């Protein structure tokens, strides 16, 4: 099942990221204003709220999801279903363990997620979701190609569906966490999560700031015969930029690459983000011609936890650190 999930995720990301507009640097410069879900709080007296906490949430509240649909929340959700691991990790980190009643089959972190009811993988069990009658279902923009009709069935049953934006960089991840925190009456917790993530990012960036010679890196997200690698305007490109490493892939989005081209590019480091191949590191090193690659000769073929960098949630800053350690281990001694 893990192989299916990783291949499905890679394929979906390839489609979404190849069609994304604008670069990562532009998104960073713009900050988070364009990415956060918009909210309107009904019945709020602006004059009388001057002494209230700026993080306070007032219901009823209207939120607008990634598809532009408005959802009216009469109260903070007391029963929640998550349909994607990144949503699940955000919701648990917000402290909503008791409110989460079901998650998708791939949600395996934190450990408590494994104890929740399961509602399917990329093919959601719509009937089961409707039968559980949650206060809200957190869908995801990444799932829209296969789940849009199912989401509409859930809406037609009177259950709100909030489609979470497919975050394309760190800033959009911060905005996603803030938006989910607001919708669930956890704004302060969301702010703390984002604050901690930013601190971790700054720490990692500082440790790699003095690297004098950038290493040339290639990142594999799937194995032969269809090797996919991230290029420009992808999350991994932003990660490599933050740690001062050079991506050998110069094309836009996610592309399929041949083993021969990897040999030609001769990367200093190979970061491996797939784990469904037995003894994957040694298997890669034994590919034809790979014995001559610098990364292989210097034992710099390193496997990292794909979930830390593919799930755009609270652990993303840990993913940045893991990639940084793989590329520049000397900076973390």
C-alpha cells in the first residue's frame, strides 16, 4: 500500500506542479496574504471587541476554501473527518484528537491516527463518511481529480466540506495551518505551530549558511522504470534553495528522468524519497553506470523520510532539516 501511495502522490504532484503558475521566490515575497482562507465573522461588533484577543474566533463564521466555496460554520466543529495525511497531521497538532472521528487509510502519524476509523484511500468511502455525519470534512485540493464528485455527494447530504489548498511552499503551508486553526477554533495553537516551524527553518538555514561550495543534488521520488525528480517551482526546490544546494534538474515541475541522464548529471548527493524497493540504497548504487557517479563513489546516496517533505504540515520544517543533514552532514556535527 505504501508503494501505491507514493506512486499516486508523485503522479498527482507531477500534474499539479507542472501546471502551477509563478515561482517559489515570488510566493515567498508575497508572504501569506494570498494563500490563507478568507473568513467573515458574523454578528461581530467591531467597536466592542477592542479588548478581545486578536486571536479570538467568533461564530457563526463563513470560511472560503481552496475551490472558492463558502462554508458557514455555526460553531466550532466537534466531529471532524480528514481525507489526507497532511490534514490529519495539522488537526492532531492543533490538539483535536477527541474531535477527529475518522481519517483516510494513509494517515499514520501521529500514532493516534492509526486508532481512528478509516474512510478509504484515494477512493474515499463516501457512504461511510455520510453515515458518520461529521460536523465538517477536511478534503484537499490534491484529491480533487478523483474526489470532486464524492465531495459534492457529502455536501448534498448537508455535511460541510472544506477543501484545503495544495500548499506549494512554506508560506502557503503556514497559511493552511492558520486557516484550519481558525475554522476549528484553534487560532492560538495554529500560531504557535507556525512560530515553531519558522524557528526550526531559521535554525537549519543558519547552520548551512556558511557552506562555501554548494553541492549538486538530485532527489528521487520513485524508482525505475519511472524515476520522477522535482525541478523548478517545487517544494523540494525551495528546500534546496534554503540550504544553499544546487538542484541538477533545471526543468519546471516534476519530470521523469532516465538513469543515463542521472549518470550524465553526476550529482554530488542523491536524496532518495522512496522506500518501497528492498535495500533501495544498494540497489541504486548497482544501476548500470552509477559506480562512476560522485554521490555513489563518496557514499552520498541518502534515504530520507518522504512523509516529512511531502506532507505539507507541522513536520515540514523537520523535513527541511533531514534533507539538510543528508546534503551537508558536516554542518550538523
